C-alpha cells in the first residue's frame, strides 16, 4: 500500500518551488502575520510561519526543519520583514515547539487524530470501497478527508496501515459482490476455460491474454472467433454495473498474472469474480484489437493497390504516348492523302501496318480505362483476401451516431446478403458512402452493382467512420460513443455530493452566488477605504481616474544600476556582428543578381553589408558615419537603398518604402527605454532587426 518513496513524498517539500507555488502555498495573510509576531525572536517566528503553512497545506507538522528550502524560508522572511537566512535550526526546548503547535491548531481550527477520528475515517473509507473505489486510491482519499475535516494527519505508516486494512477487506467484499451476480452457466463456462484439452499446448484462457502480431486476414478471423467465443460464454450478460473501469482493470490485471494452476487454488467465488473481470476486460481489448488490425490491413490493401495502379499507369502511359503519335500520323494520312485508285484504307495500311495501328488504338483505349477505373480494378482484384474476414467483422455490434444511419443500413444489408448466400445486390442497395469517382466502375455492363467493389467501399467507409466516431462499438474500450465518456444522470446523482465535498465546493448554485457576492462586496469595501491613500488613481463621480502611469517609480538605485550596466557593456560594431551571423548561417549567399550579369564592384561583400546596415537602420542614402571599416563601399550602397522618409517627420514620398522597424521606439539597435543611447541586445535579435526588412525589400 505504501512504499518508502511514497512515505517520503507525504511531506516532501519542493526543492526549487516556483513563484506560483510560493504565492499559493507559502503566503501569509494579515491575520497570519499578526499571529506569527506573537512569538519572541526571529527564529521562533520563522519556525511558527513554516509550521503554520505546513499544517494548512499538508495537514501535518514538519519534523525536520533542515528540509525546508532556502527559497521558502526567505519568502516567508520577506513577508515578516526578517533578514535572509540559509537554514532553520531545531528549537532547544521541545516544550516551546509543543506550545507553538498547539497555538497553530487552535488558530486554524484543527483537531488531533484520536480514536473518534480513526473510527470516523474507517467508516468513510468503507463507504468509499462500497462505492467501488480502488484500494490504491484509499490512501489519497484518507488524506483528503482528514484535511477537509481539519484533523491532523497521523504518521504515514499509521495512515498506510489503516488504508491497507480497509482496502484488503474491501477488495474481498467487491469480489464477493461480483461473484454473487454471476449465473451458474457463466460460472461453469469460466471454469471450462481453465481446463487443458488433450494435445493442446495451453488452456483456452491463454487466447484472451495474447497480444496480436501483424494484421493478416487469417489472424483477424481468429480474433473474431475469440469474440464469438466470449459471446457464447455470456460475457455480455455479466453485470458489472456500479463498478467503475478503474476498479475492474486492476482486478483483470491481477488475474492475468496467475497461471491456470494458481487460479484453481483460489476459492470459487474469488476465482469466478477475477476471471469475470478478466473476460469483461478482454472483450473490450479484443474489439479494440480487431478494429485496429482491420484498419492496418485496409491501409496496407489500399497502399498495395495504389502502387500497382501507379506502376501500370506509368507503363501504359508510355504505350499510350506512342499510340497517340501513331494515331495522329494515321489521321494526317487520311485527311491529306487522295489516292488515285480511291482506296484510302489500302493506302493507309501501306504507310502504317494494320497491327501497329490496332495496337496503338488498344493502348490508348486501355490507358483511358486505366485512368477511369484502374485503382478500383486493383482493389477489386484483392477483394478475395478481404472477403475472408469481412462478413465476420460486419457482424460486430456496431451502432451509429445521428447522421450515419445510412451506413448502418448498408452494414445490415451486407449481413442479410451473407445470411441468404445471394451474390447479386438489389437495386435499392445504399450507395451514399461510395466515393463519386467509383460510381462508373461500380456499375457492370448488365446494369448490376459490382458486389466486390461495393463491399470494399463499405469496409473503407466503416474504417473511416470508426476513426471519426460516427460508428462505435458500445462494448469496446477506445471506440465508444462520446456520451459513454461522461457521467450518466444516475451515476452523477450518486457521486455528486462526494465530489463537491472532495473539492471543497458549494453544492448549490445559490450558495456560490452568495459567497461570490460577499467576496466582491468585501473587496469593493476595502478598495473604497484605501482609495484616499492611493497615489495612482481615485474615484471621481463613480468613475476611475488615473493620476499617473500604472508603473513603479524608478529609484536612484535602479538608475545607478542602469548607468553601471551601460558603462560595462563592450561596444559591438554592427558590421562585425553581421559578419559573425553570416558565418553561422551564410545569409549573404542568398543575395544573387536577378540576371546573369557581371558586377561592377570588385568585392561586393562589404557593399552588401553596407547596404543591409543602411536599410536596416533607416539611414537612407547618406553614408553611415560609424561604418569606417567599409571605406569606399559605404558610398556604393547609396543607389541600392532609397530614402524611406526622414527620421523626424516620418513622411515619405510616392514609391518610398515604409519606415524600418529599427527606428521604432524600443526596437532595433537603439533602445531609449533602457539606456537612452544605442545598445546591443543579443546577436539573434539584432540580426533579425537588421536582416528582416532588408530581405523583404531586396528579395
């Protein structure tokens, strides 16, 4: 029930708590701080604050103060205006510690874990077991209920033994309740699964434990037979209502761990109940396996058909291309020739052999058929493999969501045809699920419907409907209706009260509204009382009026720190930074002439960088003052970069580009919000500020 790791996790404090955890779990209210300040000495105040938050959050007191992280200590110290410390020592007098814990219990309203509390907790846990709560969940349930009742949690070992005792007793009660619901024929059929037949290598029960290999028609058919065997046993008639899936699955996994001989050593009631859970869970698993294997096989079938079609298409496209040339040549002869004897056909055959002409005609006709129904022909040719298991697959108990009734009717029609051994499809057979491109290939020359192609289309439609949820299997695990995933009205009525108690929420809407109204009025009252001392805003004629920007003042220390950072930054030249970025990603190689013409500049690389800087910093057509390393190349970039408006008015003439983002406030290399002078942030951000507008303009 409780491992050593779980015992340590009961009071394991986070080593590096986040700001959210500090604010949520380790924040003291005004009344908390007043209670803490009743202690004498900083060390006692820190210990009192830690134990106060511990009891409120974890339901028990901390035994080892050395385990308190420094971040939590200093977070509490800042709230109490205490100097920072690295650790918290153990008190010298145990009596002082006991007195402080008694004060905290009285302040928070907690009661000790006595015999009355133990009896109350055991009764409540038995009630949870009766409601099909897992034994492994009882420990967390016990903690939650004790915290909700404001009872100090006992030691982890004591609470673990109590939950384990109730859980073991409760699990046997659950097994007895399940066994009592089984009929004698079902119990007898379950026992027959443990009988090892002569010559068999394993018992029939082993078939329901195996995991399927690669999907094949024979394997899918064998799994469908296993589903039919479960149906003959009467698994669908096993009543497990009132027992949740998280309760049934562990019992099923427990039964999977035992072999036949070990299962026979259990009492009949325990054995029957465990195997009933196993078979009920196996039915869901088998249905999921069958659906998954069918999907895998159909995907492979379509892939093989597509590959075969494409291969034939490539072959006949070459033949059809030659055939079209032959037919065009023949038509030119027919249209342009006037033989003297008037025998045009004989003249044509003298120019082009009749077999070659007919071969060209057949190649074009075959290519036309391949274009229209080649893929469908490949699917039809592979239907005999699909037909080995498809009738059994369509016998599964499918149900449809609203809007998919026609597909369900097509499944029922396929079942009727299989039962009557008829080969021809009636005229009123549903075709709505068949793709429109298949309709030409679906109709035979005699006007009947091709059953092989119709069943293939039905199988693909069922696969897609199971994927989307339009079709579902109620007794499966993963392919169920969405309504099956939410609480029913009866179940919610049973669990509603306990859910609200566990979450510590109001169970009625009027109580929630009254609580929120009270909180709102309290906050509004406190806000109105403190508006007179608020330097940022006031309320004038029922409206909020701001006196200044909602930001903190910059102290002299912050300004001094800014100046210190500014003077400590190493100057970074923009051209050097561009060269460095270019060495990383090689962006300069993407700037190529639009036409293959020789460049007038001998070394275009410095000129390109100068153009990028001039455009990215919105310097316009004048020479960059600080680009001394570019020399004469700085002037070459002037015709490459048109002026985009002056920096003062921001006006631009017709045909000019908009201002660069580098001139916006706080963007680019100048950031007056930080230091009031050019400041480099980092290589990636500066490269983006310089390169993006240039790339958009030049490319």
